[in-house]
C-alpha cells in the first residue's frame, strides 16, 4: 500500500504589535465610538459583518471556543458569549 504523503502547514507567527495594530484598525472600522468598552461584538458580528451566530453547547469540552463555517456565513460559538437559544453539538444546519 502506498504511503500517504504528510503535509505540514506552518502559519506565519504574528507579533503582539501586529495584532494590536489590526485590532485598532478593526475598532476604527466597526466600533462606534472606537474606544467603547465593552466592545459590542455580537452586534458587530450580526449587523455589520452579516454573520449568523449559532451557539452550540459542548464546544469548550472539545477545546473549541468558536469557528466560522466554511461558507463564511455563520459564526459558531459556545453559548456563554451569546443570549441566543443554544443547540447541542451535531445540530448545526448546513
């Protein structure tokens, strides 16, 4: 049987300064006023980025805080970050 070829992906390391700069750009673009605390992330995700938020129970049990679906239309996260009725793992509709 032929041996499978292993593929390794090495993403670039991001510096703290780069992350800080990108976060500031995001705040300037999406947060009104830009220095607002706490950042209204749910409103930004739903209203400005037009993503559907799908809360699912049990993600943290498998070390996942959240993810975007492959069609980039839904943000799946643990329900502690949302006030939307949650679903169990395995119930995300395509």
